[in-house]
C-alpha cells in the first residue's frame, strides 16, 4: 500500500521547514450521504513528526479538520540528509507512517 503522507522538508540555516499533505477522508460524523444516512466519523486523532529521537510537532485533532489536511511548520535543527519520521493514527485505529529525508 502506498503511503498516504507526502512530505517535503528543507533546511535553511539552523531551521527546517516542513510541508506535509495527508490523504484522509476526515469525516466529521455530521454529514449525510446521498441516501440520507450519516457518514460515520473517521478522522486523524494524532499526527506526530520526529527528528533525532525527539518530537518536533504533535497535533491532536478532532472531527473539525478538513479532508486531506495540509500541515506546514518549522523547527530549529536538522541537517541535509537527516531523517524526519511522520506518523498518524485515526479514530478507527488505522495508522500510517513514513520517513522523509531533509534536503
């Protein structure tokens, strides 16, 4: 299965800028389908980015985040070639993870 996470991480000076796009339906549990049935809630609950064994970004999300969320942030540290580990877990127990190289 292909990863649902696309990441770009670039270092400039002593700061690393990260951009990530995650493919996920992020259903709130309040929307109805074409037949009028409620679409059950299905959303990412936790998103984590780690560099060098430490968490550099942690998001605890709920149903209010839109489909296919985009995240952009920066952190101090990082060097070209370093690994950036990304993982998420949703409210149904599904997970995905990937590792990106900082460029």
